[in-house]
């Protein structure tokens, strides 16, 4: 069975960077935006449509859980199904790190190691946004805080809607790391320590 | 400022063993049952009385939060105050690992590193009980499961009562480790990775 590490994360908590560094360190494949490209190829949806409906929004058809058919499904349900299919396919190709997209739940029968990254340091999270997206510098810190909280809220709703689980419930994960105190470098070393020293 | 690691833990999840190994590895003082002895010395309560009211039971006088006076307090409130005083004193003496007893909250202004240990593997937790307490072998697995859940429930209520926080809310901690997947040895290495590699 392949080694799979899934990383769920609060917005701008450093989860993506941790996932990338971890994959580089372990020589695992890294899947994040790549998933959107692959969903586009396989489903025929355009990338911006997938991005819109993958994590950022839920349009409700009826109460969907993974495993149902496509008919009468809302756009976000259709994107979720296509995305879940791609995630399952990628997980069979070799060892990998997958960021976000309910991958922890989708691959729950694949013995994946489930990590959650969070941070209570809003100042640090805002700074990370400013550093990564120059256009964000036009927004005030208050606007940034509102945006961060809003994205977290939507991710939480999305996760709950498609998995029936609470996004921030530690018992859904094997390791939860607070990057307000643990640095990115330490977080990578921390996850590696769980993969070694058996 | 001293380096302090507090370990909160589900019953029989391996938290105590992780704390002891961690303290040995870092050459830090280790405080667990020692706290009960010290509270007994300082308060005049006998050890069994402290044990009874420290984590296992809450007898309610009125809604107590750390910082109030002793008058009209219930036995568990009195033990909690004495215990909190001892924990604060111990934290000033040098680097240390402290297990349980709301130490994460009591020392929240001391920049302590807060760890939570949990396990969803009930079979493993029951086995750990049987291994550690030979007398428990007279109990059936069903009885053991009931006891484990009951102790967790009381710890949770106790924590919530004295801190106003949810015991199993990851955002109260800096690192949460699931010992159903992460071994004791790995968990120690994982915490060490957070203390090194800055």
C-alpha cells in the first residue's frame, strides 16, 4: 500500500508550504493545484469553475455524500465527485502528499496519515497572505482578517457537508500542529518524526 | 523563562509514558503523581483525598475559576486551588514536563508548550490498562471500555469546569498526537522535533 499523507489546514496557516517541503523531503508526489488541472482534464469542467466550487463554495442540490450518482447534483456536488475520483486515482499511483479537498476523508480506507495545520496567530496569518499575494496589500488588516475567517468558515462548512464530520475535531486526524508556535521547519520535522522511528 | 511542556491526555492513551520519556530525554523534571505529594505537604490534605478530588471528581460549591478565595469552596475546588499553586511553584524551579491537572491552562501565561495525547484505538487502550494494572484483569473488556470512557468524561467535565474551555478542542494546544497510529517512541520524537530545529 502506498504511503499517503493528507494535510488539512486553516487558511494561511502554512499547511501548503509544509506539505510541499514534506513531499520534497520524502521524495513523494505533491498534489494540490495539480488536482484541479486533473479534474479539468477528466471532467471537462474548466479550471476556474472547479476552483470556484471545489473548496470555496457549496451549492446545494440535495444532501450529497460521496458515492451517489451525478443526476440532479449541484455544481459543487459534481466538482466534489470528480475531485474525489481524481484523488482516489492519484493515491494509487505512488507515495504522495495531498493538500485539502477532504482527501483525509476520501482516502480514509487507504490508511493515510492525516495531518491538520492551524494557527491562532492572526497577525502571522495576515503577514503570510501579504507575502504570498502582492495584490492583497491593497486590503487593510481588518479586511484580511475578515477574509481569512470567512475562508475558514466555508472550508469548515464544506468539510462538514461532504463528510458529516467536524473539520476542526482533532479525532479526525492523527497529528494536529499549531503553527503559531511551531515553525514551518519544525512542523515538517514533526511530521517526519511520525513517519520514522517506528 | 523555563521551558515547560504540559501534557493533557485521554485516559490510557500513553500520555504519561510519553511525558516521562520526554522528560528523561530532555533532562527536564517530570511532575505527575509528585504533584499530589507536594499538594499534601503544603495543604495538609491527605494524598488519597487529593487524588479523589484532583481529576476524578468535581464537587460543586459555586462556579469557581482559578483566582478566588478559599471560603465556601467545595473539596474539589480547594484541591484545585492548592494544586494550581503547587503547579505554578514547580514551573518556576526549572525546565519541566507536567502531566494533566489543567496545567496547560494554569501556566498559560508561562509560554508553556501544550500537548494533547489521544487515541481512537479502544482495544489498544484496554490492553495498556491490563498491562499496567494487574488487578484490572478481573474486569471484562466491556467493563474496561466503560471505565475508560467514564474517566475521559470526568476529565473533560473537570477541565471545562475549571478553565471554561473544551478539553478536546485542538486550538487549546500546540500539538495533538493520536497514539492509535503514532507509537510512543514516535510521539516522543515528534514532540522533540517541535523543541528543536528552530
